[in-house]
C-alpha cells in the first residue's frame, strides 16, 4: 500500500500484506519496495497510483511550496517507486509497470499547473522506462483517467458541480474506481503482452468531447 503523504485508506482487502510509506521519501520507498519483494518472493507487476492534487492558483500566484509538494508527490514519487522496483521486475523476466497520468496531462486545467505538469511528466517517464527496459522484459504503460467518482472528487460536495463534471464526458457520468482498476489488471496481465509505452484512456471520451465544442 503506497501513500503520497503517509495517509491511506484500506477498503475491503483480504489476505493482503500492506506496507505503508511516504512516496516522497526515496529511502522509505526503497525499503518498502524491497520489503514487498521479500514478502512476495519477487515482483512481476507494479501499479503505482499514489498522487495528490494541488491548491489551485494561476501560475504567477502559485506558491513554490505548492509546486514542489505536488511535483514531488506525483512525479518524483512515481520515479522513486519505479526506480526501486525495476531491479525486481527485471529479475522476474517478464513484468509490467502501470502508472497513473490524467486527462490533465493532455488538456490544460487552468489554475492547476503543478498537477498538469506533474502528470505530463509521469507519461514521459513511463514511456522512457518502456523504451529503456523493454529488451529486459519490462513493459510500462500509463492509465489516463477522466473524472472519477472517488478519491479527489470526494471533496466536490456541490451537486451542480458534480453534474457539470459528469457532463464533461461523452459518456455523461463520472467514471468508477473499478473501471480504472480493470484497466490496470489488463495492462498488468499477459493479455497485454505486446502493449508498452502506451496511454490507456479511461475517460469516457473526455478529451475528444471537451475539445469538440459540445
């Protein structure tokens, strides 16, 4: 169990080992990943989904602290976890990395520059891993979710705003956490054995719809 700020939720997990650590702490990440590999007798899959949004502000008004905290959690955290896991994944002889980018990596969300930039960075980091480690049997792909009902959207309590977010997708609803999880399972499995360096959009055609003028 990975957590960007040391906080995490445990929901309906059975027969699972959990290891909590701060993904912004490179040494803690290394220790946690190594412990996971020890418990599991190796690693053949990594799904990295820890992330945070930032306090919204225009670029000229965004604090350095907000920028640093967001990029550290989303981009550096992804780097730390992938870096720590790669020796174990290479040793497995056929493995998969799944990271989480966002529609915000491909369409600007005003006043959210730190989040936008960090998620765009996750995309390029993941594709770089795919190129550098494919010959060693490691695949790496991103999932790009739309607006998902859960996690960050739990803070959106206004019904009209939730409805507006739902209507921003061609499939006019919020996505489900389970739908993102199913995509991760596919990318982690042998069913996607020739898929690497890709972005799998689980966004209800958000990017196409929001740019179509509808």
